[in-house]
């Protein structure tokens, strides 16, 4: 009888265990389904964030291109203005330099004319003095020969 009572006790315990595990597979499947749905929600959220970041990066890239183009245009304009201003300044300086060179050329021409006039006058004076000297020497020679 003891064996029957042991058997009944074991059956009773097994019955209790069976009652506890009766819905185990259903609960396990439900939990797995819940976890899969949670992971899918997380995955979808991550994908949305990645899509948002991709959109933001594309927009930022586009904005950077626009900004770089604007900056390049601005710099080109500044360089053109600087170059134009420098060229105008150089043109003014070159014009002044050419004017000064023209004045110097005029002065050189005047000095050459003056120098040529002085050379001509000095040659005339030399011819006059030489002629007078030749005449004086000739007169002196005549007097010396007569004496």
C-alpha cells in the first residue's frame, strides 16, 4: 500500500507539475512573439533614424555644395575687384611715370640743344681766336722777316 500511496503522491505531484507546465509552450510562444515584435519595432525605429540621418546628410551635403558655390563666387568677385583695383592703381602709376619720362625726355632734348648750341658757339670762338692768332702770327712773321 505504501507503494500505492507513493504512486498517488507522485501522481499528485506530477499532476501539479503538469498543471504548471500546461500553458508553458503557449506562454513561451507568446513571449517569443512579443520579443520578436519588440525587436521589429526597435529595428523599424533604427531604420527610421538611419533614413532620417541619410536624409539629413544628403540635405547637409546639398547645403554645403550651395555654400561652397556661394563662397567660391564671393571669393572670385573679391579677387576680380582686387585685381581691377590693382590694375587701375598700376595704370595711374604707369601714366604718371610716362608723364615724368616725357618731362625727362623734353629736358634731355633741351640740354642737347643747349649743348649743341654751346658747342657751335665754342667752335665759332675757337675759329675766331684761331683766325686772329693766325693773323697775329702772320703779322709777327712778316715783321720778324723784315727785321
